[in-house]
């Protein structure tokens, strides 16, 4: 098998399902599970943990959060990941099938363009100080410019692996005076590179379109030691992928659709870097040996990026002066 999986033409067959019920996984996820020989086990796990509704634990969890991670797709098909904050209670379940979200529109956030009525969205609720996280995806129902509902497609929990604990508070000061939003294509700025080089956390959005025109968007957490994402001379980001839950939601999406959106945040000053581009999965080879503990790599090539100083309104305790 080649070290690099072709992300442009992965028309993999679904395995037969003996009881006639649809598999909980799509073809990209199944293919990666097959490569590791865990597809039969994950078929059982998926049927237990992937739900079309919010269990009580999740309904109680989301209202506690002061921020949320969102993944969306803009009208040109570019995925973007973002972090948005509000007072706890801005996320709440109206019933087991719907999560209400109170967030004003933000024209500076490129992810906002993919949050219209009927758009697919991915959501990650993460509590950094406890390392709890839960995910869902679904479809937006929007009636105004300050809130929307998400009809749940899939809802499930995630383990706390690779999450760096942090205590966050609302910032006493907004973006520094004279701070300028910068944008670019392909080549990252020095400030953008520096943010990535000191980051131990980022979030990644991906999506697939099904044959029936239904779209599933996912957004997930990635963590490691500071600087675990390497920037090549040509601007490609090399991202180590460590052992996880074997769901392969992100990588499975990338296997079918290589488009991805990344967001890096400096939790000391609120700077946010959002990047959209294309990703390629590297399963082995000499390069993998350079990343201790990684099971595979993702090579991500930026196509557009935006750096927004002080955009995230929460700060680590001790960095609020």
C-alpha cells in the first residue's frame, strides 16, 4: 500500500451489514478502520455511541460552556473552523433533537458565511479545565441574526486525550489598539507561523457530501506538545496524528473530500488564525519516523488564511491584565 492515500478518488465499497441496518460509518471512515483491522469492532461501537439525539449528560453539559468550536462551509465550498464565545447558557437543548445557539453574526469570521438557514454545521463543546468534550453535527434553522437551532444529525462523546487543561476567563481588554486583521493566500505571514509554532492545540473542520445531497460537517480537537505542528519550507503544515478512538471522523472525511479548515488560538492574548486548504493523509514512510508517537501524518496546504488579533474574548487566568 502506498504511504499516501489518494484523497481525490476514494470510492470504497461499504461492507455488508448482516442485520440490514445501515452502518453508522461512511466509506472513508470504514476504509481507515479496515486498514487497522478494527472495522468489525467499530461497527459495534458506532451503533452504541453515535446517536441522533442529545442524551441527558450532554443536555446538561452544553449550557455550562463559555465558548464553542464550530465548523462550517462557506458558499464556495471552503471549510472553516472557529471559536465563538458567549455567557454560559448560550447553548441549550430545547428538546433531545435540537440544540439552541445564541451567537450574534460576526462579519470578520469567515466561518460565519456558512451559518445560514439550512446549512450543515459541526459543533464541539469542550471544557478545557476538566478536559470534557462532546461533539455533534446537524443542520441550522435560523430565524434571526442573533441565534439559530441545530437539528441533531449525530451526537457523541469524546475521550479527554491530548487536551491541555486551561482555566479561561473573559478578557478585561479587547484587541490591542491598532490591531489589524490580516489575510492572505497560500504563504502564511510571520505572525501566523509564530502562532502555529507555539501552539499545543488547534481545531480542524472537514466535511463530506452524500449521494442524497445531505452534507455532514465535523469539527474536532487536535493537541500535542507546543510546536507539534511543523511548517515546511513551502508552507505545508505537517500534522502528526496520534492514537485515538478509531472513529476517524476527520480523516475519514479527508479521505473522501480533502478540503479542511484549521483554527489556532493563542489563549494568552486571544489571537486567532483561521486557515482553509487541502489535506493529504500520509500513512507511513520515512517522514513518519520524525514524529514520535504519531501513527500517521496529515499534510495540509493552505489556500486562504486570516489572522485576527485579540478576536477570542477569553484568556487564560493570569493573562488578563
